[in-house]
C-alpha cells in the first residue's frame, strides 16, 4: 500500500501558475498549453481551488477549478502524470473537489471534456455528472466537446 495525500491551495500567485504550467507539460494530453495570462484571466476575481495529489510525497497530478458568476464551480483542468495512472488518483481528486465545493456553498460543478477522453467521461458519469450539451466537431467525433454538470 502507498501513501496518498492531497494538498489544497486557494491563494494562487504567479509562481503557483508557473508550477501548474510545468505539471501540464508532463501530461501528454495537454498538447496545447495555456499561457500564464490565460490562467490569470480565468482565475482573477474568482474563488479558486488547486489540488495537488502526491503518492509517497511525489507529485502525481493536479486538479484546478474556479467559481463562475452563477454560483457554480468550473472544474477546468486536471491530469495525472503517466507513471501514476490506474491508481484511482483522478477519482480521489474528484471526490476531494466535490467536498470542498459543497463546503463553499456552490450549487453545482461544471466540467467540459472531449469525447476522446473515455476514462474521464466514464468517471464523471459514474459520479452522477450529467451531460448538459455537446458541441460536435465536423472533422472527428472524438473531438466532440461534452459539457457536464453535477448539482451539489
């Protein structure tokens, strides 16, 4: 058995954004990285939760989300480093995020994923997230964007 810990950060400074960008660079699915200014724009004037997950004190992944104007929480980015996949870490982050979002009094969690991320979609549906809408991609169904929501 291994030790797993989750660190929650709610005060996001530029140095923290640089850390997130560095972690994203290690996740193959993030082939179009966001700039620091994109993070700043999205996170400014919002309630923010950044979670880092560690296995035996080694960084294994993260999850980042922020409040929206309609008292919802948008779970924006998250990923598990390839060496730590298939350990249930994404599910642990999801549950931890849900508890925090509930304690903060948000009405719902919203998330967007691509059809090609089947494991993510399955996990969300398993945890009672419902598909609210789909943006279809005329070139590939694997690039369809699915918008999901869970009422808290």
